[in-house]
C-alpha cells in the first residue's frame, strides 16, 4: 500500500472511530423511564419528552384487544443493541420487561406477537409503557412509548370579559384555573392568573356581587368534601380581599362539595371537571 493511501486510511479511521464510540452511548439527556431499567446490552439511541400528550395503549379486556387512552407526560425512547453483544430474541426482550414489572407489583396489560403494554405505580406516579420489539439485520431495537399519567396543567383561563359574558347569559361562570393540593384548601401559586381575572371583573363592575362556590369530586367522605369546598371558596375570597382590595361584602363563600357535578365521577376526566370554582351572581330582585 502506498504511503498516501495509508495516511488517508488512517485519517478515515481517526474520524470514524469517535462516531462509533458515541453511537454506543445514550443520547444527550436520555434516561430510562421511571420505575424501569433496561437490558444491559442496550443503549438509548433516540429520546424525546413531551410535557403533556396522550397515547392509545393496546390492552386486553375480556380476552379482546382494546385501546386505553392515557394522558400525561410522554416519553418516546428507541433502544439500540450495542455492538459485539449477543442478540436476544424478541420474546426474550418482552419477557425481561414483563417479569421485572410484575416483580415490582405492576401489571402486563397486553401481550402481542411483537409488543406488550405494561403498567406500574411508583409512589404518586402511574406509569404506562408500550414496548414494541423490532427485528432487523443489525439487531433487535426496542421502541418504547411511556405516559406518566397526570392531568394537564391548565394554562388558558377564562378572562374577565368571558366571565362577565357567562354571568350575563347563565348567572354563573365556571373557573378551572384555580388549583389546590389534594385535600388542601390553600391556593397554589398557579391560581394567581385566574384570581386576578376575577378581581378585574369585580373592579370593572362595582355593583356586582357574587357567590364564590367551591366544588369537589365524589372521592372521599361527602361531608368532609363540603367543608373542604367551603374552605377553598374562602381561600379565593381571602386572596381577592387581601391581594386585590375587593370589599368582603361583595363576595360570599359557599361549599357545594360533590353535590353539583357537571360530568361523570366514574372517570378521571369527569372528576377533573367537577373539581372547580364557580362565580354565581347575587341577584336580589
């Protein structure tokens, strides 16, 4: 081989070698899903996180394949097989994950020819994962879609104009931008925008008086929920009075608890709609 050819070949090796090494490392910022590890012969080739999304997971119900849509934080992962390691079978990969999830108290919700759906609870997190195992000449890639189940943080709230319109048309306005921790009555900081819009409404209509009505879902004791909803309504009033200068005589708290649902309490989505604060116009004549 000529010297020039040797130099070129050496340069190519020097350039391509780091790429091979990098290809065996996890993508930047990548990590395994909560509560799950991986087979040691794999690395993460691609990784994506979405703050809120949904996925229709295959599940088995009454021996029939159906789809279960779950919402929350979504993680998309592609695992690739490392070089110079034994290639597992598709079944071996699936069984590894299934056994690990069962051992951790989780469930296998579906098993197909090349895919499986897993569910596991870790602390306050309910985690769903769809595992699809590929079969290509270069290895057995694993495609995983994970949803860490959670309700969406509502960022768009009803503004003062919309509240005024709703009060004029129906006598009430449902506010979904007011947040509390479970079982607590203290306003969370994320509620500031919605409370400010209520204050803007009241300041724009000096003669308007309203009931601040707290609502809960049907989880827990009804009597306790009535007390909780009353305390939450009072927290909204306290913020209006102390932070925005609204006269206490213009706002009256009322706790409706679980007794005025606007959706079914059988689903997470319905319960989320039932947990709300409403403005109800006071009309005396």
